[in-house]
C-alpha cells in the first residue's frame, strides 16, 4: 500500500523538548527524519531513472564517503535530492542551513542547476546555466560534486551502502559540536 506524505505526519513532526531528548537529541531526530523520507520515497517510486530519490542519495553519499569527503559533505549528500520536485535543492539547503559551512550550503542550493550540465537531452543553453555562477568561489567545488557524486549516482548495479551504515555519521554530525561552533543564520 502506498502511503501519502500526510501518513508520515506523526513521524516527521517536530517533537516537544522531553520527547526530543528521549529520542536521542538532534542527531537521532535527523536520522529518524531521513528514515521516514526514505520510506516515503521507496513507497512512491519517484521517477529518477532507475533509482528512487533515496537510493540516489545513498549512492551519491556512498561515493562521497569512499572518496574521503568530510562528514559534512557526506551528510549533506544524504539529503541533497531527498525531496522530489521543483526547488528541491532550496528545500534541502534550508534543512541543512544551521549545520553546514557556506560552501556546502552553496553546493546543495545550486546542485540542481549544475546537474543540468550532465543531461545530454537538454539544450546547450540549459546545460550551461551554471555559467552564471562562474565567479562564485564555490563554482568548482559544486561542479566537482555533481560530476563525481550526483551525476553518476543513478547506477542500479553500484555497490551502494545501506542507510543504516550512515546512522553514526548522521547522528554524530547533527548532534556534534560542529553545530554549536558553526551555526548559520545568514543566507549563505
């Protein structure tokens, strides 16, 4: 039976303070959210080629981790395409904003535009939309993210790590001192 997003309301709602602590704090809350969104995506079989959005995110995060990327980028990669539809990159960026550096936030915010470069069915003008950001200090890193992790991560035969593998990383990253030291309030 396919569940609607409304069916996940209880799982995705923000807990009160006592429940929040009982559930293991912020790191655990973000992992629970990730699990619920993965279950929702799998049930919906959202069209992202051969993989659902959650499978794509897991594959991209697997590639990033295996390439030795920092925990921040691996964690962000788990969320970068989790939300299907128009403006998905902005939605993911807002979810990650308090936790990630300006560079990682910029990558998540702009990866949708940069990903077009890797889609041969688009016009040259559409594929090169990323050029309007050429002067950004994060341009090359975003291009690398898309070329190395995002674009190739639609391979149903790739040895993708399961979500549970990333639990320690997600829980530690979102609950760790990184948040206290690097909390973001600006627009990036």
